[in-house]
C-alpha cells in the first residue's frame, strides 16, 4: 500500500533546453545498475566509463559511490548533431 501511495505522488523533474524543448527526468542522478537497465549497456561497461570519466558522473564524497549524472547525459544527447 505504501509503494502505491508513493507512485501516485511521484513527479518528474522538468528541464528546459536552450531550444525551448522540455525534457522530463525521474531524478538528476541514478546508480550504474539503473543506468545499465535504462540504456541496455552492460554494467561492466557503465562502471568503466564512470571511472574513466566518459559518462558524466556525480560523487557525493571523495571516496563515495559514483552515480550517473542523468541531467548532463541527457543534455549531451540533445546537443549531439544528427547522423547524416
């Protein structure tokens, strides 16, 4: 019952781009495991990319866990030119 109540109150973050496009995100950060599920990229590849700085990351403390910066990754995708 508690999870149903939380689901009803859950609201996505809305971010406006320079072009006026509004993008909705669940949260500004997520774990490597969750990003792997969302993108279908193997977890090992995600963790290596986070460690090497190839994926935008967030780290609360200097020796803390690395999280994917969902906002920065979304902006990177939106700013990538179309393939021609």
